[in-house]
C-alpha cells in the first residue's frame, strides 16, 4: 500500500484538475470542485497548508480514484 503524500489544498486542486475537476466556487476556506464529465461529482477541498490524511483519503475516494491512480498524477 502506498503512503499518502503531505499535500496542500491548492496542490490537491491542481492534481484533481488533471482528471477533469474544475473550481466551481469557494466558500470561506473550502474550495468546491465540480467534474466536467459525468458523473458530475462535487468535491469539497479544504484550503489548508496541509490536508489531514483521513480527509485526503476521503477526497480521493469521492473523486472515484484509487490511491495508485492518485499517486501517478
């Protein structure tokens, strides 16, 4: 099993942009991303310097990615 990287909210948004997510809007310190293609998933990414491991794992799962696919981005 691969280890999760230490990543910021901005860097996570850049990685998710590669798989079709675009910034929909921002509410406070949370960025709302929307997928351009079906299924039109919405993700909430905290705009923090470091995202907690459990939060990162949940966002990866909600994006429909495996840990291996995410690590290749």
